[in-house]
C-alpha cells in the first residue's frame, strides 16, 4: 500500500494481534495519519477552484481508505482471535470514531462551502420563480393591479448580483412582462366595455323612467277627464230627477182638482150654490196649480240648461287640462333637446380646444383629430377630456 493511496500502512500480520490487543496500540499509525492531516491543513486548497475542492475530497477519501484498511485488519484479527474480541472491538471503535471525527474535520470546509453554494443557487432560483409567478392570477385582476405588477417588475434590476442566473432572469422577466402587458391591455378593454355597458344601462333606465312618468301623467289626465264627465252626468241625472218630481206633484194636484169637481156634481141641488162656489175655488186652485206646473217646467228647463252648461264647462276644462299637459310635455322635450344641444356644443368647443392644442404642440391635424376622437370615445386608458 503506497503513501500516495494511503496515509498509513497497516501493522504487519505477525504483530497485528499485539498491536490491536494493546490499549492505544494503533496510536503510531494514527499519528502518521494525523501528521498528514496537519500537513494538509497548513496550506489549505482554494475552495473557489475545482482543483482545490478535489484536494479536500481526496484527503478525506485517503483518510477513509486508511480507516477501512485498519478496520479490515482489526476485523480479521477479531475473527481469528475469539479470546480477545472485546479488546479488539474497543480499539476498533476508538479508531473508527477518531478517524470518523478527523474525516468530518477535514471535510467540514467543503461541506460548508457546498451548503453555502446550495443556498445561493436556491436563492437565485426562488427569485426567478417569483418573477415568473407575477403573471399568474387565481382570479381575473383589475387593470390597476396589473399596472402595479408591471411597475414592480420593471423596477427589478438585472445586474451582476444575479451571477450565472442573469441570462435566465432576463429571459423570464421579458416573458413575464409581455404576459402582464397583454393582460393589462385585455383588462383595460374589458373594464372600458363594462363601463360603457353600465352607461347604456343607466341611459335605458332613465328613458324607461321618463316613459313611466309620461304614462302616469297620461293616466292622471284621463282619470281627471273621466271624473269630470261623471260629475257632469251626475248633475244631469239630479236635474232629471228634480224635473220628474215636479211633474208628479202637478199631476197629483190635477187629479185632486178633478176629484173635487166630481164630488160637487154629485151633491144635492140644494148645495148647488155652495158647489158653484167650491167650483170657482177649484178653478182658482187649478189655475194656481197650472201656474205652479208651468213654473216647475220652467225651473226644470233652467236646471237642464245649467247642467248642460256645467257638462260643457267640465269637458272644456278637461280639454284645456290635456292641452296644458301636452304643452308641458312638449316644453319639457324642447328643454331636454336644448340641453342636449348645449351639451353637444360645449363638448364640441372643448374638443376643438384640445384639437388646437395638439396641433399647436406640433401634431399633424389628422393625427390630432384622431387623438381627440379616441380620447372622447374613452378608448385611451387613463386619459380623458374634462367637460
């Protein structure tokens, strides 16, 4: 076994039993290994180089080979010398533990370097993964949230701190930015479409309310007309009833007169003078009744004429009310049209001012017109014209 491959030679077979069965009998061999270890540690290889890292691994490997070689000799002696197994096993364990400790001692810098290297690589990979995850959403985001993510991602600096992961980080950043910008464009368009739909719904609701108000006004006017007609008809019916009552009273008075005349004719001759007197009185009463009947007819006619006049007045009032309602509706629509025209003129004035400002700023007139049109139609995100 050469010095290049082993740090220590094993005891000769003829003395191996004595060496292993003696307490600390292997110390001379261990000292040889320790001397090599100390010599190795005087000038430690550079862990930053591949050659240096291989030197650490080689030294640890040589210690392991010495450990295994001495262990193999010890196991062979233990198997042959059953009478001293405890001494040999104790020495084996001591040597194993000692060499194990030295192995760890020599390898510790390499292990520490490897742990630091793994942590550095993991940190870079986690940062790249975090950039990639910025374009993933569990639910549809708002355009403002996407804009914030774009700003955060653009603010991430790509410099030498990324070391060998710089190219990968740059590629992932560009890809993620492209996805975020596409998402931002989609969400901006979607939100604009939703806003336009909301505006249309509001306009439709306003028109429906105006239609409902017009219908309510029409129904109210119709109800007023019906009530006026009903009141007029009621007055006509009352006048007719009063006229019928007067006619019935006159007929009853005439019947009473006729009955009185028949009674007078049937009386005795000796009551003729009295009957003539009574007849004269009856004629007087009849004349009075006739006068009352004529007066009643005249009053009934007057009531009928008055009722007719009141009906005509009610109808005229209903017609005037309908004309007033129609005039109010026309005036309201005219007012709304004038307001729309004024608003349109106001917007046109502001749009012309914006157009002139674009042209004054050096923009061609066609481009300036298109820009004003797109802004007025709310097709440019985050840009609007204040009217």
